[in-house]
C-alpha cells in the first residue's frame, strides 16, 4: 500500500446498479494503481452478475472528484446485457462468414 500523503492520483472503483448512479451505487475500493483498480472493477462486475457496472475514477487525496464525473472515468465495465449484445453480434458475424465461406466452396 502506498503512502496516502503522496501527491499523485488514486483510483476509486464505484459500482452503479444498471450503470446509473441514481438507481444505487457504492464504493468498491480505493487503489493506488490503475491496473489493480481495473481488475477489481472487472471482478466485482462479474461477482454481481453483470447487474452493476463498475467505473474507475481518478482522484487526488484531499480533493473532490470532478462534478462532471464522466470526465474522470478511466475505465468502465460492461453490464450483462452489453456483454450478451457483443456475443450476439459476434455470433451473427461468425454465422455470416461461415455461410459466405460455404457459398464460395460450393461455387
């Protein structure tokens, strides 16, 4: 763990229910390294079944996070339905490619 008096940034991991702060949100943790914060965000999103999107915010000790919180977001996880949509899109692309390859083989 780093020295909390250091002047360089820290990383807050916040969980947002369905990706919206107004629904329900909470702090998952405070990290001294960006990569550790990203791992914690991904692990927590998976642990919560994709219902909570985690964001990694950069901040400095004894200072407020920017009021336009999205300006401070360095990383955000995908919600369960977003992952499903990506998988669905990938399956559709794979299916189209497979179909096209079979047509070329038959021609």
